[in-house]
């Protein structure tokens, strides 16, 4: 007499174990996916935080330079009228150090188009309309931040 194989307790146990295995494999896959998402979220968070920290540092340096640069320009102007070569060297050294740190002059050339973001027109002269005639005072930028626009004369219309 052959027992019904479907009804066999051993087969039922094997079938239950197989179902449990499939269920556990699905749970494992879901857990791995959740772990991958959490890791990606963490990496995105770390990237955003590093970028935000960099932006805050740049902002702080730019704000400092906005306050410091006019004094340095006054010192430079004074050194140009002084016979003391050491003062001139110190002022040049300041500018070299600041430029290494990312400070850039804005020095438009004659004929460049006027860009209100980079140029402040103080007077008008004869020349090609909408263009810089001459730079009266260079401007300065730090990274993408315009500290002071270049002061220029522009051509009349």
C-alpha cells in the first residue's frame, strides 16, 4: 500500500520549508535594497553637507574680503605715493597671497561690452555704444562672488 505522496508529512514539511525559504529570500532582497537606498541617501547627504560647508566658507571669506579689500586698496594707493620699498613689497605680498586663495581682479579692456554684473559705469565718453572706454578702477571677485564691480567709463549712445 502506497501512501499518497502529497499527504506525506515529510513532503508537507519540505514544501513548507521551501515556501519559508522563498519568503526569506524576498525579505533578504528587500533588506538589501533598503540598505542600498540608505547608503545612497547617506552619500547624497554627505555630498550636500560638504557642498554647503564649502559655500559657507566661501561666503565667510567673501564677506571678510568685502571689508578688508578697501583698506588694502587704500594701503596700496598710499604705497604708490611712498618712497618706502618695503611697504610696496608688503602690499604686493598681500595681493599675491589673496590671489593664490582665489581673489581675482576684474579688469575690463577698452571695447569690452558693458556687463552690469561686473562693471559699474561712473561716467560716459565718446566711443562705441555699450562698450567700456576705459577702466577707472579694477573690480574684484572671489570665486563666483563679485566683491566690487570694476569702475569704468562707457561710451555714449
